[in-house]
């Protein structure tokens, strides 16, 4: 059978679909936080010259000479990798594949692209936060804040690689610095939404215990166990579950679940639309 048709048929008959996604999916969209690519060079050339950064990720975990410079970097990141982006065809195709099924999504991506593509935020568990939100840099309280207006104001008044002091976000509780709500240090806060989605994730698994649960894993490398390990454990323990892992150049399936699994190696930007074609024909 055509592999894409088999996957489409499995989506069609599933009682529910559990989706896991990491950086491989973002890379297929054209957003590679590990690469010194055209996008990074276009928006961060000055930081490259000063610090020698060779990827967005390298800058995220680096020290800057001032808080204004730090927010110059982070505000560009939030704007060009999240706020000022459009839903990709890949993400729209993925949404269409599962929108009529009970589904839940677990991701370590922080770019908010799932919600932009139409996924309900109540069905998205962002394990490592969201770059479009901010939190107290000291972690003094566990509330997060949507930052679109703050980011736009900073970029509007950016001076070279610096944001003037009066436009820098300050914590409403302690008056200290703020930072993006992503896991860049031990001060990452687990806010009310994070805790709710974690409970929703567990509730989803319990709801479909013993049912035909289809587990789809997109762009998660073997070393990223945060999502992969629980997904493989679930595939092993659930008698009616089926596990499909998609990853370019690195497909890993342990022997214990090989009979109820499938691995797909290739470009997700091609694969997901092809599955959608088969799905439309099957409906």
C-alpha cells in the first residue's frame, strides 16, 4: 500500500490523534533556529558581526552587554520568528488532517505557529513556553504576559542594537527585568496555562485509554526525550495505539513497538501535503 495512503487511512479511523512536534517541523517550515541561514543573517547581521553568533539559538543563550541590547535581540526574534509570520502550507495541511478528529498537541517549539494555523490553544501544550509571551526574569511570580504591543514598541524605538531604557519591559511585582517565556534558564515559570495544559494532556491520554489512538511524532530527534520517550511508552502500553514517527535522516523505533509503528524519512514540507491529498480522497 502507498505509505501516505496508509497514514491517511489510519487518521480517518482513529478515535483520537496525539501529535508531538519539535524543531524538525519548524525547520521544514523554513525556521531553523540552529542554522546560520538567510533568515538569521538578514535580521541579525549586526549581532553576528559583534558576537560571532552562527544561529538564533546561540544568541538566545548568550550574555549581552546591556539589557537594552538583550531586548534588541529578543524583540527581533519574537517579531520575525513568531508575530510577523504567516501560517505555512505545511501547518495548514496538518491542521486540516486532524481538525475533525479529537486531537491534542505537545510541542517543544516556542514560535506559536500551531495556533496561527488554526489549532485551538486549548489543545496545545507548549512544554518550553512561547516566545510571544514574557515573564519576570527573576521568576518572582508565575504569571506570563502577552508581549505583542511591548515588542512592537521596542522595535519602533530601537536604536541600532539597543532598546532605550524607557521601552524595556519591567516586572509588575518586583520592578526587575523581564525575559521571553522560554526555557533559557532556571527561572522559567510554570504558569497557570502551562499547568492546565499539562493536566489536559494527561486527561486526553486517560480519555482514550483502550481506544484507537494514533500517535504522530514530527521532527523529534532521538536525543530529544522530552516528548519522544513518553510517546513511545504510551505506544507500548496502549494495546490499540499506533505510532508514526516522521523525521528527516533520523528515524528511530525501538524493537518493543516495531510491530505497531511506522517510520517516515523525508521532508515534512512534502510529506504532510501528500498525506492530505490521500486523506481528501479517502473522506
